[in-house]
């Protein structure tokens, strides 16, 4: 029996080790990277990109430009809009991070803001030129633009059309429209009055949800939300005493709005369900929010020595904290498929 047991052990050893290469690097393969756009100080060109790896390691690319406004992952590319440097940076991504120095495309003093990528084309909003420009990712040429009335900010693609929020008028007073754009001919096919200050847009179930922030002549902030359902536009104003923030997001098949240092679900009538709020940070310090996987990422800043990313799970438990560059404002995730 002893000899049989030894032979059986040897056979099992060969089977197990025959299926597993002890020198295989599979355990070291990075499956996901989270990129954080850190705006930096206006006029200082110290905007940066921070990279969060699954093991908690933090990498970064410094001195990207003057106000790193927004970024998006498209395939194995990271596309970055740098607002006050009036340029687009495009980097290749691999499991080690970003391949430098990347490609730089001038937007010709356009003041780029937000972007979405559709069919190998970057559609991005611009304040100085008051338009949505279209950059071809095959030749890196800006091939066309869509003029708009006012200063466009948020932009999404719902699978068929672009939706663009006009946050302010040309004189920097609060604007009140969201545009529906046909990408086949770049035509504006509908304009919706959503009430003042559209800052963020998301789509779910064929409905468009809009978070709004606007200001009076004394710079007091007011907040609201809007839902576009076909030709019906429902609006809800919360007033000046509600600490809402400027984001609307999809999470767990619900629509959430940034609210009082966290995020809270919106009811069907656009009321905020404050009892279900996730996250509890200082309202004044929450600069940005993003949903990545099952977690909520909060960008916190005091515009000086506090610049952090907090990661919170669905139960509201804080699971990670990262010290990042100045003013963390946008997030994107790359998956190693």
C-alpha cells in the first residue's frame, strides 16, 4: 500500500504540474488600469495623469499641459483633452501603463472640454470656438465641426445620436439647452429646453438624464435635474440650499446624482432619495465622481494640498485612498481583454 500511495502521489504531482507552468507570468498580468485626469493649476501647465493599478500601485505622467480637462479610453488608446493648452494627447496603452511621449494634436485655440469616441472618431466640445469638433483617429485630422449656440460642455453617445449640453451662453450666463445630433450628417435634429445649467448627461432605457448647476448674480449655486423621455421633458429644481454637485451617473441599473458629498438615487419624479446616499465626504471637497465596475470613485480636492481619490463600494465602505495630482477631475478605465 505504501508503494501504491507513492506512485499515486507522483502521478498527481505530474498531472497538476503538467497543467500549470510554474514560470507562467499569468499571475502578474495586469487586467485593468484606472486613469485619473488631474487638472493642475490654471496657467501652470502642471496637469497630470495618474494611473491606478490593481495592486494599488500608483504611477503618473507629469506636465501633460495646462488643465487636463477630460480623458477617455478607446481600445488600447488613451485620449486626453488639455483645455488651456488647446490640444489633444493620444497615448498607446499596455499593461505597464502609457507609452510615451504619445501623439499631440492641436485644436487651434478651441478650449476643448469633454469628449466621446464613436467609430474611430473623437467628438469633442469646445468653448472658444463654440462647436463640436470631429477628429479622425486614422489620420489625426480634425475633419469637421458642428457649430452650436453657446458654450457646449457634456457630450454622450446613446448608440444612435450625440447629446450635447450647452452649459453657458457666450456671455457666460447660464444656458438651458441640450442638443440631439445626427452623426450621419452632423445635423442638430432637436433642441430641448432642460432649464438652466446642464453640466452632466447620461442615458438609460432610452431616456436622457441631466444634472444641472447654475448661479445667480451673486454666484450663489442652484441645482436641478431634468429627464428627457421622447418629446416629454420633466424638470426638477432643488434650490440653493441643497448640496448637489454636478454629476449624474448610472449605478446598479439606477440613475444617481451627486449629492451632499456622495451619490444618491433619483426617483421617477427626479426627487433625490437622500436616505440611500452612498459616500459621505465634505461637499465642498468632492470635485468629481465616476462609476467604475462595482465601485464609486470620488475625486477630492481643496485646490491646494488635498488631492485624493477615494474608492467606495456599494455598501458605502471606503476600500482605497490614493494621493494624486492637483484637482482630480475625470476618470477612465482600460481593460486588458
